[in-house]
């Protein structure tokens, strides 16, 4: 029988954590339930222990830091990650496990958006707008068709968890996992789930604006890291457009009069155009390095898969 680990990152979830633990123990009686307490100031840790969970403390604040520790510390064949706020139904975990266990996916995503329950249940302003913005941006970069990038309900196989470099410290972690999966050609399957809002008295730890900005900044950084040619090509085009804006009037003046009166502007336009060429060159070099890194990772994955099969 495969070992299943249920991983629940928590910060001040005393109102909901007992129900979350008990629901997953009911649905997955043989699974190991881990609650990672991220410096909670309430009774989250005690309630989780009383409910039968294995409680581990993570002192570095932030969901990304918690996920890094969970992925590093927990040894299992299959991993379920779910928030401790009781917004994701435990009874639907079997649908996510099935697609990973069958080999259809390396990561199964609990999709809250395609059936409309998130939009109906979520009462926090701008969250829906933020989800759509992140979704459209990532789908544009990778030419994918994912619906829910930010969901906290996921199931992974062991290969994905042990090869996922977690760099984000906070709520950007879901975006980072999706970026990593798409770029490294891991299989992703979205499974529609029913979302329910937090119960009365339970408060979201996600700050709409500051955490939203961090997510957008993460997308910016990862676009640079994972798609350097596209990133630096855009930078080069911006430089060239500025160079043309400055330089075209000088050309017009030269063809009309045979004289360039604004010589410093000509030097500036030339310099900016050179910066554009340098930016494109950087993109080509980094793109080559990224491709070589991908090739090495694919070879390593093949070796590991062959070793595990033997």
C-alpha cells in the first residue's frame, strides 16, 4: 500500500483545524496527517494534536517556508496539500489522488474556478480579479490552459515533491509550483472541486494587495529565469523603440538639411540601440544555459525512474 501524507500548513486556524484533520482522517484512515504550525498565536497546535495529527513547528514565517520544510522532511509515495481553513472538502480528495495514482498527473490541482463556486463563495474584494490576472499571465507565457493557479488543494507524486526547488517564502508558492511544473514538463490535471468560504470568525491571512504584488513580482522573476530569451527580447524591443523615438527625428532632419544639429541625441539613440542588442545577446546566452539545464534534469529524471523501477 502506498504511503499517503496529508500536509496542512497552519497559522492561527484554531476554529477550523480540528474539522480539517478529522475529515481527512475519515476519508484517508491510513494516511499520515501532518500539521505544520507556523508560529500560531492561538490554540491551533493543541487542537491539532488532540485531533490526532502529527504537529511540527516551522519557525520561518510564510507559507512558502512551510511548504519547503514539508517537502524536505516528509517521506511518502503521494502527498496531499490542503489549507487548514476548511475551505476545501476532504471528501473530494479521492478524485485528486486517483489521477496521480493512475499516472495521469504528477500534480493534480483542485480547481475552484471552473464550476463557479469560488466566485460565488469568496467575499473578499479583488481576489477573483487577482486569480484571473495570474491565470491569464501564466497561460500566456506557457501557452497553457489552466483555470486555477492559486488553489491550495493539490496532490503530488514523490518525484515532483523531491525535485521541487521552493524559493518563495510566502503565498507565492502556488504560483511557483505551477511555473515549475509547466517549465519542467510535469503533467498537470485540474480536477473541479466545490469551494466553500471560511466559517464566520475565521480570518484569511492573505493580504489582497501586498501578497498580490508579491505574486506578480514572482511571475516577473520566474519569467526572467524560466524564459530568459522572451524576457530580454521584450527589454531589447523597449530599448529599440526608445532609440527610434529619439533617432527618427534626427534622420528626418538630416535628409532635409544634410546637417544634424542635435548630435548628443544621436549618440544617446545609438547607445540605447546598443543596449538593446546587448539585452538580446544576454537573452540568447541565458536561454542556451536554461536549455542545457533542462536536458540535464531530463537525463537525471530518466536515470531516477529507471533506478526506481529496478
